[in-house]
C-alpha cells in the first residue's frame, strides 16, 4: 500500500494529473470508472478563491464517487495561499495539492506555478504556510527546475518534505521545455532513491502505454505514476496499465461501442454538472479524442461540434455506433496531445 497521510492507495497507484480545462468532474468520472486511483481538480487560483470568483469556486466541486480526490491550488503569496487552504478545508477533499509546475506565461511569469522554481526559498515558505493552514495532507506537483541550468528537484524534494508535505509528483521536464521533447525521468529516479526521502514519489510525463509504465516503474522505482495527456479521450489507459503490470498481457482495445458509451457518459455528466448550454459547448473539445482512429469520421465530428441539443448529439453517437460496428482499433501507443499554452500540470 502507498500512504499519503491517512489515505491508503493500492501498490503502485495510477494518478490522474490535474489538467486545466480538462480535469473537471465529468472527465474525472470516466477516468474513475476506468481505474484511476487518485484524482485532482483543475488548478484553482488562490486569489480567485479569496475574491469569491465564480469559476474558481465551481472548481471546488467534488463528489463522493471520486474519492480519494485532491483539490489543487496555485499562487505566489503566502497569505493568499494560506487563506485559500482554509477555504479548501471546508469542502472536505482528501488532500490539498500545490501547483508549482504550470509553465504557461500567464501563471509562471506572475510568480506562481513553475515560476516559483526560480526561488526555492519562496517555494519552501509557501508550502510551509499551506501545511500550517490546513488539517489536510498537503502534496506538491512540480517540475525538474526552471531550465537546464537549474534542475534543483533533489534539493526541492528534501526541503518540501522537511516542511511537511506528504507526497511529491514530479513532471520530467523543466519550465522552459513546456511540453516539448521527451520527459527525462533520471532525476525523478534520483529523488525516489535518495535515502533522505520517505514520502511517496510519483513520476509524470509521457506515459502513453502499458509497456512504458512497466519500464519506468522498474527503471526508476517510483511509488506510482501520474497520467495526464494520455488519458484525454482514452481513460482506458488506467485499467490497461494495471492489467499489464499484473499479468504481462494486454486488455482488448475498447470497441466503438465502448468509446461511444464513455463519450456519452462524459457528455451527460458535463450537461448535468454545468448546464445544457455550457456542457454541450465544452464537450466539443473531446469528441475528436474519443473517435480518433475512425476512418472518414470528419462529417460526424462536424455534426457533433455544431449541434446544440443533447438529444441530437445522442442520435449522432448512436449512428456512429451502427456505422462503425465491429471496427477494430489498432493497438498503438496513445498520441500525446500537444497543449501548447494549456496547462496539464
């Protein structure tokens, strides 16, 4: 078992990464169904929570079927993060996570997210302030460093553990890399194998197949893996990895019926949580991911992203199931979506 405070996770848990504009309750629901062991909300601005911003408050929504679930906050000011931690306490998640990894300009260049990697002393003070302000176990998600010259994650891990965090998730890129190139897990392995470190260490970055999950588990010795982009449109990756780690064999690929069923659940959860208009509009970004690999799917996809009524969308999904019944999807590594200025950290 892997322990985070009082939270007990299975051996080698698989975590769903917090992803801005992705990891909302509807998406988390389908990932939970398909084997995610621990999930996080989208990151939430500490300043937004304090201002009572509607969008920030809405991100606090969690449901019992998601548990264990963590709420992630970000900010660059001790007082604001402390106050935000107290607000989060009231919503009763299982843990509170601090984002020190988001690389996008609007966050990092304002001294939050990965921007804090420029000032490790500040990172330690911010973390300590949050730990002292909440009864929840506090975890941190971060990167290797700001750039190639400042890959200070080994020092960061020791100092954050010293001020009380209960687990650390590390993305194997620097801030300047954004999501380009390949994630380097070498330093993640060094952190995990540091004799001073006794908290769980989770690796993150480029896990897109059961084979790679097994390889990185054995090579770097991490306590678990956090999966982000590879789960978008393909939540099956969690159970596929679990099955492969246990048996050495692959689960069958999801059928078109499986894909449509999960897409439909995602849609209905989205409409239920947000409202019919927003739910339908925000679901449009997901259809191409669920239907990726289907030949001649463009016309159907165009219908899905223009229709405004749930019933009409359901009819198109039913038609896709009929037309592509029996279609066999090839078992290939999942394409990692390039987020550019999105922030799946």
